[in-house]
C-alpha cells in the first residue's frame, strides 16, 4: 500500500490517479474528510490527517511500503519557517515511528541551498530530516509549475494583466503537475537502489510565452507587466500577504532570477507535457466548475 499526502492537491491527486491506473493499493491522505470523498467514492482507502498531528500521521502510515510526502507552503501562517519546521518534525517522527521503507518527497529546484531561497529553505530542511528518518529517500526537484498561472488568473480574467516577478523574457523549465504525479508514482512502484535527488525538467518557456498561450486560448489580450525588484515586497503585501511572507516570497523570486533554483542534481528526468495542453486543461476545468 502507498500512502499519499496532499492527495486532493495539484500534485498529490495526480500521484493517486497514476497509482490507480496501475491497480496499486492507495491510502489517500488529506486534512479534510469532505475533500477525500472524491477518492472514497472510487473505493480508495482514505484518512483525514493533519500533517502537524504526528501520532495520527504515524497511524495512517502503518503498513505503507512507500509514502509520498510534501511540505505545504502555508502562506497564511504568521511565520513560514516556524510552520515548516513544525510540519517537518511531525512528518519525520511519523515516518520513523511507522518504519516507512521508502519516501518520495516533493521538493524543488534550489533545495540544495540552506538559505537565501525563501520558503524553499523549508524543503532543504525537510530533505535533510527525511534522509535520516527513512532507509530510502527520493527527493523530486521540479522547477516552475506550468499551472502556477492559476494564482494570477483573476488578474488575467478581470484586468487582462499577467504580472511577472522577474524577467518576462528569460526561458525557464516549466513542469506540468501531472508529469510530477507520474514520476512520483513510478518511483514509489519502482524504488531506486540508493538515496538521490532527481531534477524534473520540463519544456522551457518565458513568462511572455505563458501569457501568449493564455491569451490565445482565452481569445483576449493579456498584457505582461514586469514588477520591478524594489516593488516586489510592497506588491505582495498589497495582494494580502503578511510582511514576513512577502519578504520570503521576494527572496525566492530573487533566488530564481539569480539562477539558484536551476537544475543541478546528478540525475534528471524530462517531463513531456507542453504548456498549451496544461493551459487548456486548467481553463476547461474552470469553465466546468
């Protein structure tokens, strides 16, 4: 049996779906019993678990031959680092207590750095914690998610504006979350022989490319607006983030601009899904909601 945290989220739901395609037993984990109904309706075993509840998580991990772990970015938290460290301690304790033999963790490009990457430093600490908590850790390090434009979709739809924190014309690898789900599921089913981080590298696009694809599929003009570095934190605060979270996010954007989040692991895999397909799927799902 494979236990999947965040099973109702962008990546975790794709991990569950891919495992089910291969007739694998799954225990889907999420905080809300209500959100888990999408899986229980399909006969999937579920468990409503908060990752901060180490005892409940340990119970949910019992009997698992593999665990898909992640660190949610709780942007509503007063202190991102404190929240991350609490989740990391809970997950580490649960994995050790349940004797999980293999953990596949959703990490990120840049997780090799101890500092200067904003919220990604939490992923660095989680990788380090799990290395000593399980006999085998596979840390998946994707770059930008192709679906990230969903975070600014209201601005696109209402104002025709695509805000960019960084350079709009610099190509970056962008990965579809369904590809991450496929790779995570296959790593669970076919564990590697040794601990290793794995870069997941998608096709490269600029932010202007992203805006162009969205504009084409929406049949409307979308203007790319580059927000200057010195305005990042104030713009994020204006969007509703706390001062501390805005500072952390701005640090992550600077790290990305400085190349600190670029692929660098000794092993990498290529993600095939093109941006056009991902944008089409997201927009169709929005219309069908």
